[in-house]
């Protein structure tokens, strides 16, 4: 999508890649589908496991269903009912755990051992990274070469995949990650040259509350990303409001990070061709109106 208002505000030609329209409502479906379809047929037949209460759960559930295998999703007992219902709706089995007393990775590992199923991680896996990179590949394929590309950053699957795609298809394009100001572990890691781990950050960007980049994602980001910026919750709400009122699209708080980062640079992007990845649109109606009320 494009917006004349955004082009005028930034003095740039801006192209939005709208993964809020992707199946399951976020780009996570790309990595999940690529990872599940990359498994050898025998291991694929034994099923897949994910531990997540967010977009990755729904993505793995749908990928497994489309590829004819079983998905088990490990979720905390207090996960939002809407997320649990969506995951069950895609045909996955949901196993719940007490987040204060049990460790989800131990549970997933035990299920994997019992059944021979494969854990599909949310970001730190080559097939997941490659899948996530197809969003930027499609954007460049359609919009043409770019001078800059802004990408939402959590654990770095989307950013590292985007950086690889841009390097191959639009050499010279500067790729920027944008993460919540409350949890800038990616920015600290990038500047310091080693992975920094933080406490779970308090932010409305629930898809980017990761505590640390992965080893694969960090290595690619360090090599191929130009810089990492941050955005405050207030800036994210402002972007959500802009998307709804001006572009008529619903974007979840985390999905606004890329646009917030580009807006933060203002006129320094003038004259450039700029890509922005909108990473997802999963926000329930009640939360949307609550956020607009503050
Ligand atoms: C997972 C997610 C992100 C962060 O992606 P990473 O690959 O973990 O960096 C951003 N936006 C949305 C909507 C997500 O679901």
C-alpha cells in the first residue's frame, strides 16, 4: 500500500508491505510454513510443537494443518481466551502450563521426546528466518529497489530475513530494525557487539517482548543491518490511529514499529525510496478501543 499523506510528510516514496493481511494475521505464517515444509517427511509425520501464546502459535497450527501433520501448542493457563480459541480453530492441540511453576521449554522438550515431534522455534532457526525474508523479497519484487527498509524487531527473525532479502535483491538498501523503547536489547546488542539479555519489557508491543536476540538472528543483524532504532508506546498508538483513520487498516501495536521508526527520522528520508513492513494486525476489538481511549 502507499499513502500520499505519508509520502508528503516524509518527502519520500513509501511502500508498505501489509502482513496484517497475511493468513493468520501476521508474517509468522511464512517462517512456520517454510520450517514445517522443510522437515524430512518421516519427522514431519510425527508432528510439530511450538511454545507461544501469540502469532507464532497460530502460524504453526495452520502450517501443520495445510501440510497434513499435527501441531501441539504449549500455552500458559492464563493465555487470552481469544488466542487459545484461534489456535484450536486451526486444528492444533493446546497443552497448558502454569507459568509461575512450570517451564514451557521443559514441557515442549518432554512432548518432543515422547512423540518424536519437532519443536519449531519462533525466530532463531535458518528455515524460519528464510521464510520471514520472503515478505521483503515480495515487497522489493513489486515496488522495485529501495534505499531504506524499516522492520519491526522482536527476536530478529523478520529483521534478519529481511536483511538477507534486501542484500540479494536491492543491494545498497539500508535495513533498519525498530524495537520498543522499553526493551531495547537488540539496539544494545547491536552497538555492543554481543547478545544482551533483559527482563521482560513492559510495552503494548506484545509481539516484541523478547528478552534477547537469537544466535543466528544476531549474527545476520550484526553483519547486514545498518542500525536499530526504538519507538515508545505513545508513538505506536499514534501510528495505529493513523493506520485506522487514514489508511483504513487495523495494525497491532507491534506491527507499527517499522512505521514509527521511519516517522522518527522525519525529513532525513526526503527523496528516498522507503519500504516499511507492517508485521501483523492481530488485536482484539476491545483492546483496540482501550488503546485509542488513553
Ligand atoms: C513476532 C512478531 C514480531 C517480531 O518478529 P521477530 O522475528 O521475533 O523479530 C513483530 N511483529 C509481529 C506482529 C509479530 O507477531
